C-alpha cells in the first residue's frame, strides 16, 4: 500500500539516526495497519520446564520502537479501520459458521430452520426519509446521502426523551424477547417449556445497528436446532414457518416497564415494523433468495459501525457537556446527546449511566451477541489467528517448533502500560507497510 501523505522528513530522520529503521518497519508491519496501538513496557521469558533452559527472551527496551506494540482491537471503523476490518472479518466467520458449519460447528446446521429478522424501534415522531413512493412527508425527494435524512420534521414535537430511553432499554427488550421466543416455539409444538429443552433449542446471533434517526435496531439470525444444539437435528415439527410465527408473537409480547418521569409512565417494546425472512442456501435455490453468505456479510458490515456512522454523532465519550459546543455533529444528534446528559442527572435513572453513554445516544448494550451453541466464539478465532502468527514468526526466523511446547514451556511475563499511539514518523511507516483490506472472509457486497 502506498501513502499519499508526504513523509514527515524530520521525524523519519530522527528514527533513522537510531540505525534501526528496517527493524522498526518490520515491527510496525506486524500491526497490520493499526493506527492507535497500545504501547507496553516489560519483558517475557520462555523457560523449558524439563531442562531449565531459556528458550526465548523479549525485552521491550531492545525493540526498535522502544515498546511492545499491540493492536488496539477497536471495532469502530471510525477509530481504527485496520482493526475494524479484522473485527468485521471475524464476525463474518462467526455468523457464517452458524449458517454453513465450520470452525467447530457441524455442517448439518445448514439444513436447520433459519431466519433473518430485523427488529426496529417505535416512532418518536415523523422524520425525513426516503419511502418507496420516493417523496418524503416534507414534499421533497431526498438523495440517499442527504444530511437531513433521519432528522425530525418538527424538532419541537419530536419525543427525544422517549428516543434516548428506548435506546437505553433496548438490551432489556431483547433479553425479554429471547425468553418469550422459547415459550412461543414450545407452545406451537404442543410442549411445556420444561419438555421443550428435551426436543429442541433456539440458537441466535444478533448485531445492533443505528438507524438514521438515532434509534437502535437489531438484525438477528435465529436457528432451530435439536436438543444438543447444532450437533443434533431438529424435530420434524421444527420449520422456518413455525419459527417465523413464534418470532412475531414473541416480539409483540416483549414489553419492558420503564421509569415514571414527571408523571409519565414509560413502557418499551419493539416497533411495528418487523421483517422476517427465511435463509436459503445458494445450493438449494440457485442464489435467487436470501443466502447465508449474504446474511453473514450484511451483519458483519454493521458490526464495525456505531452511531457516528449513521446519525452523525460521536465515537467516544464526553467528559463535559460543554465539549459538545466545539464538536461537529448534526443538530439532531446534538439534541439526543443533550437529552441523554440531562436524563443522566436524575437519581432514578442512575443505573442507566446515561451520561457515560450519551455519545451512544443512551445505548449501552453489546453490539454483537450470540448464544453459546450458535457457533464458535470471537475469542477462539482470535486465538487461532494468534497461534498462526506465532508459527509464522518462528518459520521466518528459521526456529523449529518443539513438540509438546505447550506442555513443557513456562512463560514468565510482566507488562506495564506505557501509552497509546505512534509518532508521526511511525504512523507514516505503519501506513506504508499496511496490507490491503482482505478480500477473503466475506465481502460486504457478497
């Protein structure tokens, strides 16, 4: 990859004066383009427990950068595109494994009933949009990238308080929905909830996405398995149609009581717009319907985006509300943040931590969650990647990989946080040696 920014000559000359510029470039290349790595001081020693021999030593003082540099692993594309791309790729693999099999998940899950569902928020007031008719309520036909999309037609009557609180309670609504979903599936199978566990299991993976108006909604893959998850075939009565019907019933019943503020009692539920579509494999229908690859790519794409990507808000917390005056955010996002900050001062809403999550417009849930038996875990994918990188590094140095190394090696390590980020010269070198975005692992357009 070649950079377009001019090189910071003075800073590069300083780095070159140390005589370790090639080694520094190699160390930065291992970051894979991470723009804000964590810097650590310390040392690591690998000792053979059988012989007492020191197999390897690492002292950060001897490293070209003067520190051990670790990826920031930020999932947000607005904060670190390189680490976000890894998160997107890992999410694609995780979702895909639950649809096709692989990564420790049996391939037979591809034949289980599976649907792709989207759960939206209710209305808090009319906003500028692009309906199928093409013409917004305001009378205009908005371009796809129009800045006014998602903004209220009348900010004075828009229910900002309800919007922020809905985001804050959205994780609880989802949790309530998952409980009701199992009940609804069991009811349609003619089973009690206790007996249902002996016949079938509901597995899912979901990701949260912000709509233009700043309201969170959820995309989810929901799958029906046998009693042991993907390893067992579902009963004959388990069908995509039964699952679809159960999801609709559970979504309409999932209501969470909220606070009473100034005499107004809040209750939260999903909006009326609920889209549920069965997932068909490309092999069965020739790719004419919703395929597992398209679903995995769609979910992975939104796993790296926060409110800043759609609503024009912030990608980091505020320390003081006064900071908002200096930041370039949309008027709609600004009012949502102010509302969250104001509500965060109310004692009865203390547990929602609305000021800490004001930049997220009140939402404090995990962006990507799944049931344990849906597929592999992100941690397992990261461990496999780290092990592959370790073996590659050994191969580059020409060092053999001792048999039974995991059983005979004692690792002694001590690390101290030393900061984050790179100097201007390091940034230029890191960008110059960053790999191109990987085409493998699922394209967002697949």
